[in-house]
C-alpha cells in the first residue's frame, strides 16, 4: 500500500510539472507582442493598400502554394471582392490555438479579428481574421491565412 501511495504521489508530481510547463510556455508566448504586432502591421498594409508589404509578412508557403508572388498578390486582392477593401481597422479580439498543415506540421497560432469600414460596407458589417504563426526562428511571426468575414444580416 505504501509503494502504491508513493507511485501515485510521484505520478501526480510529474503531471503537475508537465502542466506547469505548458502554462509557462503559454504565458511566455502570450506575453509577446510579436504576434499582435505582425497582425497589426498586416492589417495596416491592407488599409493603406500596400499589398506587396502585406505579402512580405506572410509565410513563404502561401506564395509557393499559389505559384508566384504576382499570383499571391492577385489572390490577396480578390479577398476584397467579398467585403470590400478595408479603409480602417479596429482590433476586436484574439483567439489562440494551433495550425495543422497538410504535411503534418503543427504550429502555435494566434487569430486576430478586426472590425473595418470598407469601400462597400460601414463598420460593423465586415471583419478580417488574421492568423499568425511563429516562424520558429528568432521570434519571427508570419501571417499564414487571412479572410474577410461578413456579419449575417448586416449590423
């Protein structure tokens, strides 16, 4: 009985240590402003119509997937067909999770939501979701996906 109690205490200690390590990891990645700074810069590039600068903030895999930088630029500009081009932006909230790639890779991801007035709709109708992942080298962050969202029924 004493051996079982000792094993149970040891197992609980290991579980606690692993959980604490995950919390510390989440705090350290969450306390970095790099995630949001990347999303803010990207959104600002969309607002100021600096699409080439926005592409510089995206993962290289995006450009490879569409075939060329000019095709990537066209793909990004086509997003505006749905909701219009953003004329301003206001941060709404952030969500955290993981992006799983088709090849099995997994990266921590922060998703940022911005409300925007667009050249087609007033503020409150269209939102932009920007997914940011860690590049894994020197605290560099890259946008992996971006998408406009339209509130059903308008405001």
